[in-house]
């Protein structure tokens, strides 16, 4: 089986000493490059004859104008050049995703957005061509202390709860995967419960490693189905006590400009194709309690498309987390009707990913949970987000609030 290829070691579980050495290397290289640049400027200013400076400034301005126009034209007109160009210009760590599915190849939709084009390029041009992600560096998370490792969760997958080697199923004895893989939680704890879900896991090694090691165990981690080494990441997450979800991409109202990827569920596809894509996503990783919708404002408003998907999730013993509210969203209502365990997002913590804005959203979250007894918040693994979440989580005991895995909020929220 082929997985996405990333620069560096996949899922490297390095010690603190490794992190520090990488940080020192990055700091030294930045200082060196800055010194050389300054020295050259000083030397040039001493030797440059009068009048030459104006010519250089005029020439530089012309290059900038032409470059902007030419660069824009290149972006829209170039065929298979985006990846090499981006690789050449980008100065930070880069991750390349070669979209080779774990459970068998699917044909991406022709004429789709960036992710669809990248998937086609990966198949036609070979390894190393695909979605390119500028990765956060380890240094960005260095000021977040590691948490004390809690009780590890059980190893996965449970052979009694899978079929065709990858897909979850209800056990012969009626055991449901969402309950079997859940993080234990004291049901007698009557404090208001808050579930935090970090999405986009697996796409950036540094971000994923930081979320696993530097956030409390009750924080739920949602892994992206397009990421690499998902089996390894899930094992590390569960070893640290984190419950796991898999992200389920769905068509948005802004499609194809807002592209959920080549294996997303679409209203333009028939039920059989959407079911095939659903099984592709569900087969990408083991040991998760359920799925969380990504985008989906259009798909979740179409009952004829959505209901079979939710029924399939129930049939496999999974939980559904509605990742975003939108006008006409039918997911919570249908899930309740068919008895599918569900939870709903109350707010996105880092729409504005600044420390002050995140702190304000966390305060709003506390207000929601004090009124409703339970609340769910979703966030991305930005350095500022993880830093503020780690600091905030340490204050909950004094506020008589508790952090809970998402499974502990199943069917606890009222429909409006």
C-alpha cells in the first residue's frame, strides 16, 4: 500500500532533545542569513556610484510589476507547474501528499478544484506530486509544556469490530465501535462538560505531534483522511489518551471554489458512488469513535443524499459529529430520528487565530456550557490555538467545569 510522502520521518516520536536541536538549527540559519544580507547591503551602499541607486530602484520596481502580472498569469494558466514552482519558492518545511487510498483507488472527479487536480497529478505523474502543505515547525510549539501522560487507551483495531481488514462494524455480540473505542468518562460527574475537537490531524507532523503530547487526554483529535501514516498517528494519539475521529469531507455551497477534496461526498453523485467514497474514508484509519463533517453546507441540506450516509454510519456502530451549523442543515434532525449517536459544534475557536481572539472565544464557550450543561468547540492545530487551549484547560478545575471526550456528549445536546 502507498501512503502520502512527507519530508522527514513520518510520525517520528522524537524526544525533547530532538525538538531542541531542530529549533537551534532553524534559529542559527535564520540569524546567519540575516547577517549576510545586512553585510551585502552595507558593502553595496559604500561602493555604489551616485545615480546608480535610482536606476536600480526603477529597475526593481519594473521587475516587481512585471513579476506580479506574470506570476498571476502563471498561476491561472500553468498546467502541471504549480508544485515544482511552489517547492522552489517556499523557504519553510513542505509536506507532499500523494493520494493513494488505503482501501483501493478511486477516480477523482474531473474538473474539480485544487485537491482533485492534485490527486490526478499524483496518479499520472508519480510519487512526489500532490497536495503541498507548508508545515509548522517544531519551534512554533516549543513554549507549550508537555502534559503528563494519562492512562493509555486500548490498542486498535479490535478484530471483532472490523470487516474487510479496514472497515468498522458492529460486533457479533452487539458491541458498538463508538463505545468500544471511547475514552472512559465518569458518567456520575455532574459538572458542565466541554468537548474540544482539534481537526486537520496528520497533515503536519509538528502540529499533530504537538496536539498529541501537549494537550490534555480528554481533547479529541480528528484525523484527515488524506493524511499519511494514519495507523501510526492513531496509535500514538490513543497511547496518550486521546479519543479519535475521522474527518468526513462533504460538498459545500461554495463548491468547487471551496473544495473538500477528491473523495468528498457530493450531491452530483449517485448514492452508490457516495457510499463508495464513504467507505474509502472509513477505511483510512482504525480505532475511531465516529466521523466529523467537514464543510458540507450543501450536502447536509439534501435529505436524499444525507440520510443514506447517516444510516450507514449507524449501521457500522459509529457516532456523527456535525462540524458546522448552516441554514437548512438536516444532519442533527435525521441523526436523532434514526437513533444515530450525535453531537453538534457550538463554535469555532480560532476563526481569528490570535491569542486575544481565541481567549475571547473560550470565554464565550464557558458561557454556553453554563447555560446548556454541555458544549462542543472545534479548532485547528495552530500554535496559538494549542498554546491558549493548554493554558485554559488548566483553569477548568477551579471553574467547576470539566473537559470531556466527544463520546461523553453523545445525544446530550438539545435540538433547536
